[in-house]
C-alpha cells in the first residue's frame, strides 16, 4: 500500500474539500460587474474556461482570492472559507444597479480533489469527461487544477462519488498530505499565507491573478503603481529548515526580524520546509536564525 505522499506524487490521491466557499452569479451584467471588483479580466472568459483572481481593498490588500468558472449560464466562484464572507459582502454591497443575482452554493455543493499524475486516467475510468489542459478549464463539473482535477457535485451525491473514485483506484488522503505538495510548489493559500495585509505582487501572484490591460477595479491604483514603479518590501519565498518548526516562528537576518513562517510541511523530498513573506534585505541563499535554535535558508519557489 503506497503512502499518502506516494499516492499524491505517483498515482492519484483523493481529498474532500467540500468546506471551501462557493457562490454563483447569474444575470446579464454578471461579468461586467465582477470585472470591476477583482484583479483578473473576467470579460474575456468563455464557457468551459476560468481564471484565478483576487478581491482587494482600496489600498490593494487582499480580502480574498477566488477561482472564477464560466459555466455558460453562471459564474461559479470558488474561494477559501477565510475569504468567503468578504467576497459575499462585496458582491451584495456593490452589485446594486446591476442585473446580477447572487446564489449561495457552499452547502449545496461538495468538492473533491484528485491529485496526482493519474488523475485524468482515473476520472475517465470512473466515467467522467476530462477538461482541456489549461488550469481552470472545466466540463460538467470537472475542473483542471495545477495538480490534477477538482470535481463539484451536489452535497447529497458526494459520498457516492467519493466511493466511486476510490473504487476506480483513488487513494483517500488527508488534507495535511495534500498541503505538503502545495508548500513544495510554493502556492500561497488565503487565510494561511495571505491575508488583508498582503498585496498580490508580494505573494508572486501578478502573473496568475492580475490583468494590467483590463479596465478599472478596486485596488488597481496601488497594484499598478507597485508593478510599474517600485518593488515590494517583501516577497514570498521558501524556507529550508534545519528542523521542524511551527507556523508563526520568526526568523532574523543581520539581527533584524525578516520573516515569519506561514505554511509548514515535513516534505519527504526536501525535509522540513515552509513558506514565508521575507523582507528584501534577506536575499536568496541567506541563512536566517530563530530564537528557538532553528535555522533556515531562503530559497526560490518552487522547492527544487
């Protein structure tokens, strides 16, 4: 029997992520409205495709991140629970005057993740259509991710769906094991690595989440000014640790605190590692020290 990590990296692991926040927008103005609220160009989406975006404050700080999926008759918004309320509030507050209807979907729909190189083959074996190769491509509730596929289904069908995928060969794994892969790939998570103190560029999200050619959106001025005229004072980096350390551990460089661990993992490939927003004065390769005796090396992401 393979370990959970082996399943995730060599075959296919199955994770239940039904707790994630889910909303839907319908109405003739749904794309136009959402385009003015988030960082990505939503007006260019076509059915079967999607995009990753951020919801910002007026000062460019992140209130939520979200995946926007164009289903043809609605926009499905998939977000971390930590950002769900702010996203819900923004839509309710600013959609007045638009032909937009907001639908709650968090409790109505579940979400299962297939992670691993055999995700496509296993989904087909279980009778599902597989979307195109681009991240966020989707078909009949099956969505392409950076590590495999996500499957959305009515809550009452999730149990049977999970059993069917396991019968087809998926190995049920813990969220903790799946988090190890996320940390290795250097993908920040809202509510863990990201919050309302972070600007997208600090977290390396400009390429994934921000359009610099679309029209105005909330927080655009700060994001654009930083992109064209300046450099962030900190950036998301990997930390290779001398031994395991808990999230929140602070590290110093040249007698100044420059980072605090946000995500941590005990990677079978890389040993104890973590993610942190690191101050600019601590370059890649720098050795950081903590007051607890744990040392860290600053590395580029993803871990290699």
